[in-house]
């Protein structure tokens, strides 16, 4: 039996968009760590903006009703869409706004043909910036939209993303990503270590302040015993 579209539905509401292809998110721990680091730091960067959606390994369906045209970027950022959980990013249900920025982390299983198809897909469906990092070779490639197409960025080392306002720095051994305030993208473990250190510093400062307060109280008490007014000294 075919269910009819009701007054408040569209034909697209009846389409079932698959949320998984059964493949793993990453092929190895290095790739996974980079995906998580970039995705989580972007979440932190835009935490205060309710209209920036960040996701990792989420299917993006750019064409209404077509479940065969899709890709799941390792990380994607969409400006103009609210935060929240999604099973997939169905563009026709998202005010037809495509992801503006996508990241891919290269793994040994990725072929040149596959990556060429991804670039063509992102170019065709409106991505503004595309970054591809190969952690094994420590190689970063980027594309930025110009004249209605993605053009390769010639000087990627030191490049600042126009949309994200983050800076990419290639050192001899790895990629470093910096926010405008100079803070570097850190792994979740490094972020926790940083939080613990800040907590320890704050606690040490609290103890020092308390010790200073007690010292001042003892001194004031001695002055009173000598008949002096500590407030006048």
C-alpha cells in the first residue's frame, strides 16, 4: 500500500535517507584522532553561535529525493543552520544551505580516483572551502571558491580560512591549526590537561591569597596588642 502525502507533508518527507553505509569512520587511530581534533575544536570555536552546525562523518545529501548522491565529509561546517542532532544532513530540509567548509583526513585506503570524485562533488554542490590533510606525508592541500569554482590555494602554509578564521601552519613534522586569539587546536587529551593545569593554577592562587589574608590578620592582631591601629598604618 502506498501512503499518500498529507496536507502538511511534501514528497520529500516520505524519502528515507540512509544514515550509514556500514563502513568505519576511520581506518586507523591517526586518522580518527585528526578527525576528532578538528571537529571538536571547531565545536568549541563556535560554541557560542547557535547558528553554526559542525559535524563529523555525517552523510550530506545535496539533492532533494536522491539518496544515491551523497558524501560524508570527515568534518563539515555549516553557517546559518542551528546546532542539534541529525541522522544525516539533508540539504533540502536545511533551507537548502550546503556545508561551506569541509575537511578530509587522508588514509592509506583512499585512492586518487576517490579523492578526485570528492573534490568534484564538493565543487559541484557549493562548498566554499575544502581542506585535505595527509598526516602520513604531513601534506595539506586546500581549495577556496573563486569565480564559482574551487581553486587550489597556492600558499597553504600560513593560510587563514576566510570562513573559519583559523590559521594553518605546517611544521616539519605536523600540521598546527590556530584560532585568531592564538590558541592552538588541541587533542581532547591535551584540552583536558590544559583544563587541569588551569585548575591547579587557580587553586594555587586561591591558597596563596588565603595565606596572605591570614598573614595580614595576624599582623593586624599584633599591632592591636601594641596599641596601634592597623588601619592607620
